[in-house]
């Protein structure tokens, strides 16, 4: 098994996709860092100070003004009301919700990448792990070897898990190093609040807990890794089912983009909460953001994603072990 995994890793490295993904992540992190820097500079020029309390008070005023608009939909109004209460809670407890530094940037970048950017990077790797064997003409050799088919597929899946872990690690490392040049590398022990619970009546703060940022980041990384594994497994299943790599990537791309759109439009479509792409933003529950559909919570979304992961893995192994060689 070790030799099979080593062989699959060598094939993956030879394709140089990990290098390309690392370059894409590096470029995007650089752009986000610059955008964040410009935002901070604009706030300083507008308010004439860098004091976070003054900035947060202005954000509260801006949010309150937006809520006074009669044209705003009820869904957006509810989200803004929740955001307003969170901002006020941070101000009342004298806690900076965006402590300057690379760790804070890393947290924000991960939270904004969890449902589309990172899944797309994972999809690039997973979509051709099996289907590429067809295009290269090596599928016959692969399936007629004296090694059991499930072992062959398992070696590919373990390779995928290792690659996903590497992509998540690269994202964290690059976001920390690049943003640290601009914002500094301190801030691991900065306080951050979690445990905000969105209910029918609004925001419940009875279970709010104070954590150090490094502990919060560990949970964020765990959720991001889990989502990436689920998306990678679904892409892996498509690679087994569909011979064309482009077709498999197209299907997964459509699913991920539709999920990003549906998340903002499905509040009245209750059964949509069972779709995997609506449950990808697990880090939102850590922040206390209102779920896309009422009744959803972290445990529910993890359970739904786990079911999709298990089903995709079962289908992959069942089809691959029964696949005809021709």
C-alpha cells in the first residue's frame, strides 16, 4: 500500500498542480492583503484615527442607517440586525473584533475561502485522479494488475487526503507570511468571541465564550479541512463515474457556484438545507452569522456533509471495483 501511495504522490507532483495552486493562493492572498491595507488606510483618513473603538462605533452608525431604509428585504434586515448586536456586544465588552495582525487576516481569509475558493483548488486535484487514467490510456493496466482494485482506489483517495491537507496548510502559511509583512506577525493571543446563537427572536448571547485567537484558528482550520475533504471526495466520485476530466470539473464547478448563489436565496426553500453546497460555510456558525435557512446549525451542517461524504465514498469504491475493462 505504501508503494501505491508513493506512486500516486509522484504522479500528482509530476503534474505540477500543487505548484500552480500554491501560486494562485499566493497571488490571491497578496491581492486580499493589499485590499485590506487600503481599507484600513481609507478608514484612518475618513475618521482621522486608528482607534478601533471609534471605527467600530462608526460601523454601528452605518449599520443603523442602513436598517432605516424601507427598501431593504426582511432577510437582509435580519442579518444586519444580528450584525449590529454583535458589534455592540464587542464594543460593550471592550474587545476588538478585528485585532490587526497576520493571524486575524488568516482567519478572515479562511472564512471567506471555505465555500468556493478552496473547494475549487481541491477540485482541480481530485477531478482527474481516476478519469486521467482513461485519457492517458493507462486504465487497463491499472485495473488488470494483480493488486485488488479497492487497494488501488484507496491509494488514490489517501493521496487526495494528503493533497487536500497540503493545500489547506499552504493557504494558512502563505496568508500568514504575506499578510504579516504588512500587518505584523503578532496577535495570536488576541481575544475573540464565539458562541453567538441565532434564534427566531434574534441573537442569543447567553452561550458566548471568550477564546484566544490561536484556539479559534485551530477550530477554523479543522472546519475548513473537513469541508475540503467532503468536496474533494465528491469530485473524486465524479472522477470515477465520468471518464472526461473536463466534464467532471464542469459538474462540480456548477454545483459550487450554484451553492454560493443559493445560500443567499433559499431562505424559503426549506428542503435546500439538505444540499451539500448550502452547508459549506461552517465557519459562519463560529461567528454567529444567521444561517441561510432557519433551523440550520453547526451540528446539522456537519451531519449533512458527513452523509454526502460517506455516500460519495461508497459510490466511488462500488463503481470502481465493478468497472469493466475495455
